[in-house]
C-alpha cells in the first residue's frame, strides 16, 4: 500500500486594507523606488486592529474545506503554521477547528517562521503516510503587522498579513502509485544563525511579543544559497530535472531572491508564481496564498509539478516537490 497526500483544494484570505509604498513614504524615511528596487514590493495587505490571525486562518481554511467538497466530519486534523498567534495559547488551530465544526482530532500550531508552511505540509504528509490521519487542513496564517516595529524602515516596508490553506487527503493508489501528491519534503534549520532574524521579545523572556529585528543583507545571502540547496535536493531525490517543473511556488520575501533561485534552476520567470509585489512578505502564509492565486486564475492545473521552497528565521529552510 502506497499512500500519497494529495492537495485537494486551496483557500486564501487577505485583509481589506491595502498599504502602498506611497503610504509608507508618509510613515518612515523611505521611497517607493527603494522598496520596489530592493524587494519588488509595491503594496501589501494589513489586518484591521481587531482582526486576528485566527480570523484570517478561519476564512482561508473554510474556503479550502468548501473547495474540497468534504464535510467537516471527514477532516481528521488541522495544523496552522504561524509565528503570530492571537494568544500564547490556545493554538490558532483549535479556533479553526471550532469555527469549522471539525470533530475532535489533532489541532496544533507549528512555528518555523517563514518556512512554517513547508514544515506544516511535511508534518501533515507524514501523519497521512503513517496512517494516523486521512485528511488534514494545513494553514499558513500571519499578522506580521503586529510584530513589526513601525518605526524601523528596514523591516516595516517588507512584512504583511494574510492566510492561505490547503486540504490534504491521503489516497491509496494500490499498485499504481498515484502520480499526484506530495513526492518529498526537505526540512532544515541552523540554530547558530538565529540572531540574524528574530523578535526582541517573547513570553518567557520579556513577557511581550517583541518586534522583528533582521540583518537583511546577511539573511538575503543565506536565503539564496539555502533555497538553491533545498530545491536541488528535492529534484535529485525524485530524479526530476528543473525543466520538468511546471511551477516554482516560492516563499515571497523578495523578488530578487526569487529571481536568483529561478536563475540557479535555469527556470524562466514565466514558470514562477510571484505575489510579493502585491502581498509583501506574509511569512508562513506566503506559499499557500501564492498557490491559491495561481490555482484560482488557472495557471496551476491538476497534474502540474510544483516546487515549493522557503527560508526564514531560525534560520530555517525547506522545500517540497508536489504533483498538484
Ligand atoms: O522572509 C524571511 C526571510 N527574509 C528575507 O529573505 C529578507 C532578506 N533580505 C532582503 O530582502 C534585503 O536584504 C532587504 C530588502 C531587507 C534590504 O535590501 P538590501 O539591498 O540588502 O539593502 P541593505 O540592507 O544593504 O541597505 C542598503 C541601504 C542602507 O543604507 P546605507 O547603509 O547603504 O547608507 C539602509 O540603511 O538602504 C538603507 N535602507 C533604506 N532606505 C530607504 C534600509 N531600509 C530602507 C528603506 N528605505 N526602507
């Protein structure tokens, strides 16, 4: 018996409020030109003061559940990748579980910052392959605006809010292994590099959530190197060449990082899903948001080979090769 985790459906949510580079010019010493040239970002969505990560996660998860055609009672669990939970506890995932009327089952948050969605996908895939669950909703949801220092121009122009979700379903294809599904996932962290990107607070240290502190130039350098390693590993393990990949769906931190990864793979930018220009960096939400956008507008079709990759605080990084 060979079980594969299939992405049955996707969902997404973006807050109503849009913050443009021109808006930011009025808030900190920056320019549209600098933000565009250095990051590729033109605008981003920012949650309302009373809108939480769970609110956004619930919207995205509900849309994914509706798209799957499954009933709530058919879902075995929910995993939410987030660094910005509403509360220290309980997990955002239990709020999603309750709001969607899911039956008792596993529900927990997972924190690997911008790599969170790839980590969560991998964890869910392994639960499914181990037979411990058949269907899991995997969400990436962030209110990064709540941990941004709005006086720090080096970070406040980059981060943003939103949520994306997928419904994963284990399918036993018997002798004929389904060509669809998650083929492999590859997860890494290097804790020695945790001081390159962190928050200067937390429940057990300052008792506050803290604000994002980033050594951007250093993180940029490692992002390009680590993501190239992770995607090459995914290709090698599956004996697939880069030109067989239909879509690269990368974490959306910086257009220059995305272009560098595509270039290393010799992949045309026509095969890369780019949302960073209008979403900004939504951390764990960025990959499922990009995936949902490209599925909704018809670019990504059933049967396409997708390469997902991300890198973030920790430092953490990872990739996944998925036949959609
Ligand atoms: O998602 C998690 C992973 N995160 C990332 O992957 C982010 C990785 N890093 C980056 O994307 C880029 O490093 C940034 C977009 C953050 C910065 O771009 P950069 O080309 O590395 O710029 P820099 O940090 O080297 O700064 C260049 C200059 C500095 O001035 P000096 O020292 O050259 O005089 C900064 O002070 O730009 C200045 N600067 C700004 N100027 C206008 C920094 N932020 C701004 C700003 N507006 N918002």
